[in-house]
C-alpha cells in the first residue's frame, strides 16, 4: 500500500494523513444508507450530540433541536455527510469512510439538500445504494491518524466514467422533481 507517490496537487485541504495515502481504482459495492450523516453546529461546525438520532428511518432523521456546547446557540445546525461504504480494489474489499466533501461528489448535493429530498421521497436512501453500486472511481485512501478512528478514509474520489451522474441527479429524474 505504501510507497506510491502522492501528488501535491491532490492533497486535500487539512488532510494531515496525506503521507500515508494510496491511490486506487475501485468499484463501490455498497453504501451504508442507514447512517449517512451527522449534525454539526451551523456556526462553529463542531459535532453536536446525536443521542436522539437512534430512531432514524432509513437514515432520515427528524430534525431534533440541539444546543451547541461551544457557542450556545439553539437550533442552528446542519448535516454533514459521513458515509461508510465498501469498495473493491483489484486486490481486496475494504470498508472506507468518506466525509462531507467527498460525499458531495457522489451525491451531487449537500447533506441537508439530500435529506430534504429524502423526506419527500422516502426510498431515496435505498435508491442511492443502487445508483452508486458498481460505479468506478479513482480514490485516494488515507489511513486514520487517530488510533481510535477505525476506518480508512477517502480523501479524493474521481469518477472513472465520463457519464457519471451524482446520485441526486438520477433521483430527481426518477422522481421527476
Ligand atoms: Zn457551535
């Protein structure tokens, strides 16, 4: 895995793990659509407690109110994507995690936009899995710096197919919205 050079131009913003990055060509096998996002404070972007997120419906949570412990504002929160998915490289099948910036490449919209759409079209989470399954990407994978972080992280994702369409575009067409 190690030893491949990392192009400086492809280093991600704030990605301190770039020195352990590996570029792979891979196929998406499945996305955990039951848990696609987390909530952050809209002001400071710190993660908010998600204790009342357990009763989610296909990953589509009702909008609970949160109090940010840091800036003490109420209700000003937004979702960011955090997606677990399994991918197949030419040698192995691995579970990776991708955060908001990468997930937007796959989804073509923000997490809030996706969940607003999914609220009206409840099968969107399942459909996303089907839409993205089998799509091929060149991904940069980084090992987590934090020992507590279990999953290899995707730090860049470029679709191989010129005809790739982000999931939300396919969904909008399907639901004719
Ligand atoms: Zn805050």
